[in-house]
């Protein structure tokens, strides 16, 4: 499936690069593309948000659960809100940002930021330089994308991690 770049505007300290849909700041890159998240290159790590109970019964989490399984492995990691569980599948890392206690709860911006920081640490320790994700926390979880994208930018600034956000 061919993806097309979507230009987006964010009020932050980031400088616009010459490519549409990208922001860069001291080595970091963030871009949004229209397309299917699961069509990203198989070498890229993936990320999305879940609850501590690992229910994954709605939204894109259902697709992650079907595609990658491992619910027992995730539960065995005993991660709490603000942490990040990780599976390795077919040579790539799949990040599960734990942003709330139960599936029926809503995340906070603070638990999302803490989870992003935990994921960044894992990325840096494991040489991950390419990461794809949906608009995390903004579908069923109802966080505001204009705030979340700035948070992602801040957390990953000064890293070599390129992040692609997939929009439907």
C-alpha cells in the first residue's frame, strides 16, 4: 500500500525540515503518513498504548493482539502505568506503552510521558532507530493529538530515532 505524506503543524521548538510532514530537531525526526501501520517496513519497531491488565479488546490494540500474541509474556513483565512492556517478534521490538491500570480507565498525559520515556530508554539501549506507531492515546483513550505529538517530540529530541505516525 502506498502511503502519502500529510503535513501537520505543531507549535513547538522544532524546526520544519524541507520535507512535507516532517519536523526535525537536533537529530530527531517525526513524520506523519497516511496508511496502514502494519504496512511499515518489517525492520521498524512498533508501539501502541495498552492497560496494565493487557486486555487489548478494542481499537488498534485488538490488531496488535492478533498479530503478535504474547499476552501472557506481557503480563509476566508486571509493568505498571508509566512503564513499557516489550515483545520481540521476527527481529523487531513491539512496544506496549502501559498508560492506565485497567482497560476501562483513561490514561493521563503524565503516564503517557513516562511510558514514552521508558520506551526511549529501551530504544537507545537496543539500537532502535526507526519506530512506527498510530496516533497513540488519541483514539479511544481521548487524549489530544496536539499535546501528544509535542510530548513525543520532546521525549525523542536529541536522539537518532525516526518516528513515523500512521494515520488512517
